[in-house]
C-alpha cells in the first residue's frame, strides 16, 4: 500500500456537510469519500493512471461505484 500522508485542509462548512452526507449514503468515512472523489477526478481528467485492480472494477459493471 502507498504511503499515506496527513494534511490540514480548510473547507466551507456547507461543502463539508454535503460530502459527509454523500459519504454516509455510500457507507464510507468522510476521509475515504474525499479520497474516492479525488481519485475519480484525477482519472477522469487523465491525470492519474488506473491501477490494475481498479481497471478490473472499471470493466465490471457489477463492481462499479453507483453513479449519481
């Protein structure tokens, strides 16, 4: 697993509350939801390669994240 690094982030309260509600709906922690959103955004922008195990998920409709 890749090294994990902590950092402080300031964010608007309404934005944080909305992400927290989304995390709750997806049964994720707030931190995991933020990481998920960052990874997805990077991949969609072509800024990060998809890891081999993530490619398997992306190719299998049963394993994909629900779209909103």
